[in-house]
C-alpha cells in the first residue's frame, strides 16, 4: 500500500470517518449503539465542524477510499510566567480498517498527528492505548510518565 496517502481530513471525509469508528466499536467490539449509522455520521460531521481548533483528524486514503484515521485533541493550558502560550495534546481514535492492516498505516497516522502536536507547540502528547496498540506507541517513543495520574470515572 505504498499508494496510501496520509492527509488532513476534510469535511466531506467525516461520514467515512464515522463509518470507520462505527465499524470498530459496533461491528468489531460489539458495543450496542444508541442511534443509527446515519445519525452517527451526522454527529461526527457536526463534532468536527464545531471543534476545528481543538480536534484535528488525519485520514489514510487508498484508491479514493478512507481506510484509516487518527485524531489529535489539543488542550490549551494556563500560561506561566515563562510560557505565555501552552498546550498539551492527546492522540485519540487511531483505527485502520482490517483489510488495510499490517502495512504500517497506523504508524504513519500516529506520526502525522505527532507532527500536528509539534506544530501546535504541545508540551507533551499522551495516548490511552489499547493492549494491541501499546507496542506501536512505545516504538514511536511513548513511555510511562511517573507523575501523569488518572482518576477513574465515577460509576
């Protein structure tokens, strides 16, 4: 798949991005959806349009078909006396369609969002990885952070 193009998503990609996420969570993971594929496409399209500065999506395209995606969330942080503009970033929702896996597409997607994090001047970039994805992130330089703590959600 040398002819896979990694690029910034466009508004007209959002239905395909939604379909990938639906496939991942509903078809592969068996999660019960709360709506229809059509309503989910609308929700993802609206989300992307409403958050262009804080959530950036890149896609992998092969033969005119979106076969992968990755999102980067950028969070502004309060300024400090020595850094008037601060942010952190979080890699989110990295997915490659099963028929396109094993070709390095996920790595290229993650590198693309890491480039976006660098361009945004993020102080650090985090990821909440699946067990399957952990080795990819570690190969790309992610590691354990001793003081980065997480509170569990309340039930």
